[in-house]
C-alpha cells in the first residue's frame, strides 16, 4: 500500500532536519567540540570579607579601616584574629572608641588592633594547648581554658574558629588592650 505524502510536508521535514544539522554544527564549532571549562573558582573569603559580611563586627571593620589595616588583613597570611564584637566595643568606657577613631590616635588604634592578631592559623584546639600567643603588635596575649571555656586575655571566645581563606577568626566578648610600654611611663 502506497502512502501519499503531501510534497509540502516532505519539504518541511527536510527543512527541519537541515535546520537541526545546522544548529548542531554551530554548537560544535562554537565550543570546538569540547565542553566548556568550569569557571575559575572564586578566591575564598578573607578575614576582612567575613568581618564585613557579619553585622556583629561592623565596629571592628570601622576601626580596622581607620587604622589602615585592611590591606594587612587581606594578605595571604595565615592570621588568627581575635575579633571583638560590637557589644565588646560598647563595653569600653564612654568616649574611648571615638577617641581611638580620631586620626591623631591612629598609632594607638593600630597597636590595639594588632594586639588582636597573631600569625598562623590557630584553631580552638591549638589555642587550648597553649598559654599565650605572640601578636602582630609584638606582645604576648595570655590564653587559658576555664570551666571548659576559652579565654584570650580577659575576653571569652564566644564563637571559635570561623574559617577564612587567609586564616581564622575567633569572636570575643571584650576588647584586648596591649600592655603599657614601660618606656612611656
């Protein structure tokens, strides 16, 4: 039995097959017959990126910026940062933060902030096994565990081990003050 296929229908069928072949050819030429490579992985967030994204550290970010330390904390590191929360800054005596943020007190602010930073990637387990850590400021900050809680100086670590691409952040509930230089007295 012979089927009558309308000539118009046969033409459409040929055009469809031709169009499909053209699209496949264009697709293969566009990617050279190879699948597209995966996009470059993004750099992991730095300590500064993480602090900027977390509202609890907005005062710290302002202070780091005022002290000119953003570039330092964006470097490869690794660094361990004992990061005071906004609430920790609120506990400072009235007017202290404003005074420290004043441009004429930039060096004192740098000393205080670098007293919150140590070289290396020191997680909570490493900190629990030591009694002090040398800071970028040049002084050691005492470390202790009391009743199962980790303290840096007199500040309680309220959130340990926030991992960054260039180190680790430990949120603390106090602002650490470096020891007074005996030559300043």
